[in-house]
């Protein structure tokens, strides 16, 4: 019977960090169970920043979930991409590095028991995890495992973009993760030396040879084992075989969709809902698997009067040169996520 100190379910953003931190202590025996594939180093679809559309529109590295029909959107189903690979959604996302608005942290900290979720308490951890390549300051670190690139915005369209938002009455900001988020400016990118900087590359690969750390991919956890109300192990399926492993602590890092699903399958959630599906109730906890909110994504396209956009790069016959320039010269259209700038504005008076 396998026994560990910690079993981490999910090798995504949270799971990768915990795997690294917990295994720093050689006395801790740590197991990571990731349902997806390895983030193969030679797979350009993961590591070429501009190839992200392959990941978001396919199912090889993406669970490709969909919402139920949304009644206020003419019953459309909204795509919910989630990473099915080591590194989780950080292996398939757009690589825009945004911490969120400070006021959100203050709102969370106003809830009893969450007092230390305010921005002032979180900022030291933000700084600890990152190396912002343009340099550290009051809001950024330069000694963390996650390397962040600040783009140069070399295409002349960025200059026109920044001029136009100012003409529309909006201000510029030097750093959307700094003192002032509101406004328009450059977006830091989770890209290092023209390659995607996912959480696995930052936290797992540098320490994967630690003797007390085991990382298994293609290991689908389908149940947490409880003794009473204490989680003591998990059941998972790998290579067609169901296996059981026990640990001092079970840490679910499956993300916004898979973690509540796993809890529900294991008997934690709304008792009435669990009973409908024939699941034995371990703990009645309404709210698990409910109230998920996500942002909508709307595309607006404009024609460019000058031949300076990246539209020409979409031609299939240009793909070999783009791949060559990215792989061997570390430059060109393949070396960026193309989400190099943007902004934050208020939708109403606050």
C-alpha cells in the first residue's frame, strides 16, 4: 500500500507550486497526480507563444468544457477551456500576467476568516514568485521562479492604440499590476526567452529529480477516500488500472471545475444533489459545485489601412519560416502571444 505525506491532485498552477514548496523539506514524501499528459518540451503547441490557438481550440491538452445553455444568451453554451496537461491551464492560456484588482482582495478580506487575503498581505507572495525581467520595484520581484517578459510593443499599431485611447479620454498606466491598474498599457507576459513560462516549467521541472517528489501524469483521480470526515487517501486510474494511495494530507488542486467535481464524487457537497446521483454523503456542504462565475470574451475586429498588421502571418505558406525564426532565432511572430497591450476602464461610477 503506497503511503505519502502529501498527495496533490492536479499538477496545474496551484499543484505545481505546492509540489515545489512541500518537497523542499526532504522529510516530506510528495506525490502529484495529474490527469493530463506531460508538457513535452519539444511540443511547439505548448511552448511557442503564438500557437495558443491550437491549444484552446483542440482537446489534446484541453478538457474543453462547456457551460449549460445560458438562458440570458439565447441558450448558447459558453466554452470553458481547462488545461489537461502538466502545468494545467497555465499550459494553454493566453500568457497575460494579471493579478486582479486590489479592491477584489479587500472585498475577500472583509469576510470573517479571510482577513489575510487583503492586497497588502498578498503582495509579498506575488513578488516572491516572480522575476520581472525589466527589474524589481515596490510591486515586483526579481528572484522568483516565474520569469515575466514585458513586451516592447514594436508594431506601430500599438503607438496608434495608445494615442487613440487617450483621445477617447482614458489615461495610460505604466504597470497594470502596479500602483494603478486603471488605464491602458503594456501587459506582462508569462514568456521567457520566447517560450511559454507555465507553472510546470517554473516549479516542477527544476526540482523533479528530488527523491521525495513523484509526479505521475495520465493519472485520473476519481474519488477521495474518507475515514469519517477525514480525507486519508485517493483512488485513481492510470494505464487502465485503478490504484489506491494514502497520505497524511490530501490537497485538491484540480481548478475551478475539477476540484468541486471531485469533492462531489467523493460525497462532499449538497446532500440532495448527491443523493440524486446515488453518491453516499460524507459531508453536507451546499455551495460546492455551485455559483461559478467567469468573464465573457467578445471579439471586435477592425480593418487595417496599412500592411502592418500580423494578418499576413496567418498564411499557411509562412508557417515554416515563423517556426524556424522562433525555434532557432528566438524572434518573429511565433515568439509572442500577441496580447501585448490592453487596458482596464470602469463600466460605471464607483
